[in-house]
């Protein structure tokens, strides 16, 4: 059965998605499987959003996310077909929870995923360096974890056992049972509040970890991970302790060819299902009417009717989903007269995640000075709590810093010319609400970070070995990625911006408008935005059952199965 192109499909079947990040691509794949004719419009000249790729002088640099967890979510998307949407299948099949479900060596992806890309497990998950030069190899193995805890602070072993038990309980309730809950009304939130209090999951994560560990080092090991999704460990609720168990259960993985290869896999799947991706197509306005044919009123029935691109082209559809930044979507794409409340006030008073300075650099290998690093390295500075307060609250650029150093060529030499390494190092910094002049501060911080990696021996002789370098800072996030204040991860995942309090996947004031990705429920991070796509797809199915039921009834031989 040929898939109708967007111009010929009736408006009721056409879907438009703003942005081709993992959230937008995941939703596009799902909408195609549900019977919609979907077009993704992307402002940039390549797909991926934050996960776009930079290539230079034979090096390939992933510009954004590099940590892949829960490969089952990818496999689930890659096995969809038109008319076979999988929305009624268990979110976590029993086999996924069996002991030994995590792949520790070999190929991580399932049979469908392997047709599109190759995913391999990474061990250790992270090497976490402390300021005194010691380190902790976190690999999720309980015995190895216990040995390292004993070496750091023997008295914390009993605390680790309690932490392990309590983090498992949070994971089982907060992720396995509630992870796909779409909190569309306050009642749905109130139902789970008693459980969260019983699990002590509303205390901030750092204080939660401090209940179990006396050692400052171990408190950092078991709380830092939320920084990789834009959360301040001093403020995110302890429900994020589930990240520890998500990683422990299914491991950390790498896509050969980099995260950009996963983006291309998603694009290929989307297009095989008949979807259309349009690049260099920035959106100027989400078009809305009041459903009555007259001037919109404050209480009118506002209905999406499509998009107007910046070049003036109008695309019509009855369904629009935004994978763009939440603040930008509501403050710049929707005319104020179509809002039943003041989103400007809400956006300006929200807590936004920090921004980033990311340095991309290639350097020569030196057999006389071999790298003693791992694929993922967390290099903590001399301060932890105070540095986090500088970044998130004071919004100042401190003299010290912590960083995440990614060296994919230790796993995948194809990312650099022969005899060279590709790397990036990511430094959390305040967003543009700080007023910092990044044209001045950016180059200074870049030099400081590279000098530190060289002189402290993480990459000996780095300054002499570098062959290429570039960097991005909050200006890139606010400019190229159109992210409010240059935030890197959307609304900060504090308790008052989680679950029902986080922007909803279905618009509360415009019919046919949806959100997907880091700015919607459940939140930021690659697995979460794929979950967000499924949650949004379920909302759309509730609202547009006619289209979905029609697709479900197609004979199998007429479906666009992926051969």
C-alpha cells in the first residue's frame, strides 16, 4: 500500500513535528506506524538536534549525547511497521527484567536494531576521577563496587547495601511502574505522592546519598549522574536514584560510528515507513484558529491548523508536535492571543537547566605516552556542593570546574584518522541568565581546561599533540539550537517541575498541539525522550482513534513492512 505524500493526504491524517532530535524522530516513527503521514521540519541543515555531528579533518565529533542506556527502547522502535504501533505491548517485557538481561560483551542491540546500527556495551560505565588523583570505576558489578567502596571507606559498606536496596525500590516504582505515566491532571500526581514519600524519593538526591555514605567521594559517585540530564544533585528529587539502577540493570552502550550513527538509523527507519524529513526549515509560527470561524476569544476552542515556516511557506495539518525547546515553543511560536494563560510569566519563572561549554579536539596518539583513560571519564574538581551552587544558583563562572571527558576512539578508532584520537570534554556552566560574556570567557575557559588535562597528566603532552579543536558555549544553545537562555537540557528536573508540574505532552490550551522530548514528561536524557515519544503517541491515539484504528485494520500484505 503506497504511503500518500504530505500534500495529497487529508489534513486530518497529516502530522507535523518541529525538530529532529531523538524525541522528534522517535515520535515520527511512532506516528508513521499509527497511520499518520508525518513530516519533521528541522531548522538546522542536518538531523539530530542536540545530537548532531561535527566533522573536521577526518575526525567525527558527536556534539551532544554520548551515553546510551536501555537499548530495548531502540529495538522497540526499530521493529515497528505501518499499522503495527506496539502501543499496547508491555513497556518492560518480562525477558527484559530477567537476571542476565544486560549485555556485558559483544553486541547490545536486538535483531531489528542490528539492521540499522551496531551497539556495543561499555565497561566500566564511567571512570570517576577525584581531585586527589584517585578514581572509582563504576561498572554496576556489585562485587567490584563493594571492593572499591571498601578501599575508599570500609565503614560505608553497610550503607551501600542499604542504598542498593532503597535505590532498587525507587527504580521498581519510579521507573518500571510509573516511568510511562502521563500526568495530565493533578489527581494522577496526588495518587503517587504517598509512595514517593514512603520511598524518601522527594528528598534531594545528594542528601539522600548522604544518608548512606560518610565519604564525600562516595556521595559524589552516587549522585553525579543527574548532571548528565541537566539536574543539580543538590536539588533533584531522590527519585533520580533510579538512574543508578537503570544503568546497573541494562548497562551503558555505544553506537559504532558515534551517536550520529544512531540518528541516521532513526532517520532511515522513519523514511522507510514513509515519513518526510525537511532540513533547513525553521518554524516561525504554529498556526491556530478558534474552531468557530470568527475572532478567537479567551475561552474559544483553539485548534492547530499547521505551521508557517520562516520563508513564508504554510504547511497544513490537524496535528502538530514540538520537539523544540519548551520556552521557545510557547514564547516565540504561538501568538499570544491564542494562549489562555501567560506562558511568558511561567517560562521566565521556571528553573532552567545549566548550559555547557563543550570542547571538541583531535590529537595524535603517542605510544610513549599511552592514554590511561576510559571511554567515559568524569573528572571532578576540588569542590562539589559549592561548585554546583555557583553554576545553578549564583550563576557565576568559578575558577575551578568539573568535566565529562569522552574518548570514543578507545572503542571506535573510525572516529579519527589513523594514529589519532577524537575527544570532547563537557564543562557545566551557567546558562545565559548569568549575563556572562562568552565571547571573552569561552576561549579563556577552553585554554584553562586543555592546559589542566595536559599538565595534570590526563592526556600528557596534549597541547603539542592537538591537531584540531573547536568549542561551543551557551551562545550555541541559544542561537543554533534556539534554546531559551541557552539552557542545555530544558526545564531543570526539580520536584516542582517534575511529573504533573512538568510541561504536559498534550497541550492544555490548544487542541491538536503536543510536546515531546526533554521539555515534556518524563524529562531529559536519551532514554527519557524516547519514553516521552511513546507517551505522546498514546495521547495522540486517545485523541485521534479514527486514524489509528484505520491503520490497524490494514491487511498485513498492504503494510510498509521494513524489509
